[in-house]
């Protein structure tokens, strides 16, 4: 039997990269999936790939009124949710000395504030025994240069996930995090670096993993499936490092 048969899952930022791969995996395992994104065109393109068991809703994680409306729409049209994958986020890098307030606020508003309130607002419509999954990162474990704001936003999210796991435990809702290492996703193309710089960065990051390669979005989707399904029924407050051995290779 499929691992998510008759389950309803919500994936923020589900129109590309890890979110889209996870939506495909969840659907293959029997779930109906609601994806969100900030660009309607990208959502529509994703829905063409996902098929009839997917629904797309335009919502900006950084905008709390959007999240409130998202929860209202889902509650009215679909009722309760079984799985929430808080995946939407951005990865922008700058040395600390060059970090502006605007740069700081953008990353924190999406990666931490937006994620915090997304989970908060979904709690009332989560089924007892449901699963919340946060997409964090290995970057805050390794002190990667240029990742000061990004790493801080994700470290804060991991701390929040542990507290949330404690608070929703009476309802048997599990809260866990997956921390990817270097993953081949469109997020790198959005950094604005020349292709040569991206290639060099990719080679350097691959060399830091024990497996000597970038991960794929599908690699992370499989971890998310484990955390979403009953296979992880006794796992909560945990962080799964899906980094190809990067952390232990450089520690």
C-alpha cells in the first residue's frame, strides 16, 4: 500500500527544486498535494508536471496575510491537512561586513519569520497524528563563509522546530527537520553569479562531501517522504542531515 494513501499534504515553495520533487514523490505515494509559490506562471508549469492530484495556490511566505488566506482557503476547500512541508526559502550569500539591513530582513522574513508563522497558522487545521517538516541546511553546522544570514535563519528554524515538537506532542503531531547539504537545484542559478563561478563553487562543494557529488532534489524528497509517513512514527524533534557526509568530512 502507498505510504501516503488518502493523505493531504501542503508544500510551500512546491513549484520548483526540492519542493517540486517532493510533491511528485508524495503524489506517487498516494497523496493529494497542495503547492504554493510566489509566481503564478511557475505554479502553472509545475501543475502540468504534477497532474490531477495537485493543486496550486499563489502565496508569498513572507507575507503573513497571504499565509492566513492560504490556510483559510485550504480549510474551506479541503478540510484538514495531514502533512505540512515548510520548504519555501531563499539562499543569498554575502560577507558579514557587506551585509545590509535590507539583505538581512529579506532572508529572515522568508526563511525564519515566514516559516515560523506558516507552521503556527497551520496547526489548527492539522490532523492529530500529522507531520510537520522543515527544510533547514547543513550550512549553519559548518560555518560556511558568506552564509551568515542564511545560516542564522535556518539555525533559528531548527531551534523553533524542536520547541514546536514539544508543544504539539499532545496531539501526536510530529515535527522534524531535514538539513540538505549541496543540492543541485535552481536556487544556485538565482544567486546572480557568473557560470564559471557557479561551476567552481559546485566543484568545491562536491569535494567537501564524502560521496563527492551534489545531492539531488529527489534525494531530499525521499527523506521528506520518510518524515511524512508512518515509517517515522516514533521520530519527532529530530534533524536528519542529508549532506552526503559533508559535515563529518570537514569536522
